[in-house]
C-alpha cells in the first residue's frame, strides 16, 4: 500500500465517528510519557517552522494534526485543548516535531514584577495631593 493509503487506514482505526479516539493516549506516543525536551511550559509558544518533514521523519496523523494547529504561534495548552488530547501526550508529540526541526518553542514572557511598595505609596500620595 502507498503511504497515503496506509495513513487513511491508520486514521480510520484510531478514531470512531461517534466515540472519538479509540486508542489509549500512550499508544499515540509509543508508550513514552516524557517529552524529549524540557522546553515545554504550559504557556510556551509553539509555531511551525514551515520546513518540510524529511522522509525519515515518520509522522503519525496526530503529529500532522498538531503541525497544522501551530501554523501561527500558540500556547501549548491551547494546542492541547484544540487537539482534544491530554497535555502530556501533546508535549511528547511536540517534542518529536521539535526534534525534526518542524516547530519552534519560545518560553512565555515573564510577568512584570510588581512595583515596590514605596513607589505605590508615592503614587497614592500624589493622587491625594491633587
């Protein structure tokens, strides 16, 4: 069978129209539970690089679906939600895509630190003086 026919057959085996996925999440990751990279934070931004997968990169239908979801930069937690997959599974699959150079991961921008209490008191006093 051609690769496209195999992919269609595999897709049909993994999803039931009414019940949804019929395969346990660990089967989608080959039993792996830890992503290959520690770069994945819940709010890390993920975006596709636009690179073409090499023929050696055996991407499952779930890999391709995630790749389609990250055409624009999005947080990992949002990708997991839209994919309807557990966050742990998404992290492992995104790790595979990162290893193949198909995505970029950017850490979230840290929240600004709160201003010092003395600065806030000066602002309050300035407002009162008006």
